């Protein structure tokens, strides 16, 4: 069945980096309440902030990451970034100061030896839910696939899931968004599906999403934008997985609108769509025609 085209076109690179600087593998893209753009990448100054027109504001984070992965900004404009290699998640306040650390850098596992700290094994991303609870997705290839829940103060509440294919199991849980009712939508990447849970971790439903669903973004009108990993497709879904449209021309490749890996996605209040590509080392931008 043909997928209806969305009324968007890819535009050339719009980020104005300082002279002599380049992105490394761009793993994350997020937008704060001011409309400023944040890019997480695998190079010097791994966190960078730009204004809505792509002008460079600042960069930071040298020495903190081994393999940067997920990037989210919460309702208070705190910046959450994960590292799948060093098994840690950072919360930066809007001034870029670390004010919370989840996990222990360089230590994979379930609980600290003294039992007072929850550890991770390959955390993909952290998402703050509507009530302020924090959800960490872990298991990026080698580790057990789980969702780990904390309260707003960083206290461990519970974990659910394991590696597998049954409902409530995961094979690389990669991205998470919430709907207006507080349900969780999880991109279960290597199981090629989206799973839906309530905030307590109870399985609700799922749908098949052939390929490698990587990045999710929920818009205020309750539509899900999906960056479709190695297929490179950029599409818009309803809350039951029906495809409302796909950006024409998106797919695999190296040229404008094509991807090595469409990894994470964000949509601005101006309606622009940004997609981070880890393998082509860039963030692509789409605007309405």
C-alpha cells in the first residue's frame, strides 16, 4: 500500500559551527522551550546548542562521554544525555551544569555493591514523564533490554522487561515518548515494533513496525514522528501505528534527505523536522513546502 507523501522537503545543512569544527556521529537532537536546538555528537564539544536559525551558542561535555547516545530535554529545560559505553546518564541544568547523575560511570550492572544505587548496562536514553518520574531505556545490543523507572528525586522505583520477543520483552529498546494519557510508546528496535505500556510497566498493546524503528517524537496534536533507522524513512503515525504519511525521498544513502542511520528525531514549534544521522555525521532538516 502506497504511503501518502508528507508536505515536507529536505533543505541543506543549516548549523553554523565555529570555524574548524565539525560534528562527529550525530546521535541526538532535541529542542528546548525557547526553540534552541541541541545536538549530541561523537566529537569535540559533544553537546552543542544553536539558536532556532542554526547559529552556534555554546558547546561543552569534553571528557564526559565515551559513546554519546540519547538526548532529551524535559519540561524544565534540563538536558538529559546518555552514554551507552560508560553506562551513565547525565542531567545538565539549562546553564549546562551537571546536577544529577544516574548510574556509575564505567560500571555495568543492576545494583551497586552497597545496594544503594541502581546501575545500568548500555542506557539508550532518559525520558521524564508527565508526573516527573524518569524512565531509562537500557540494553543496546549486548545487555539485557529493560525499562528502569526512577522518581523525580532519582530514587529507583522498579524495572521491567528482559531480552526477548514476547509482549513486554525487548531487543534494543531505543526510544520512548508519552501520550496525553501518560501511556509509554517504546521503539523496540530489533523486534521491529512499537510497544505501549502504562506508567506502571503493564503491557497495553503493540504494533509491527518493519525495519529498525529508532527515534520517536510526540507532537502536541498526539502524532508520532518516527526516524526509521537503517531504512532511512521519516514518517508520521497515529497512536495506533497507522501511517499518516512519509517524507518523499527519505531512505538510505548519502545525499540530501538520505540516511546511513536515521537515529533520533525532533520537531520544532515552527513545524521543522530535524533528524540526527549517526553514520553520515549530520543533522538533516525538513521544512514544509
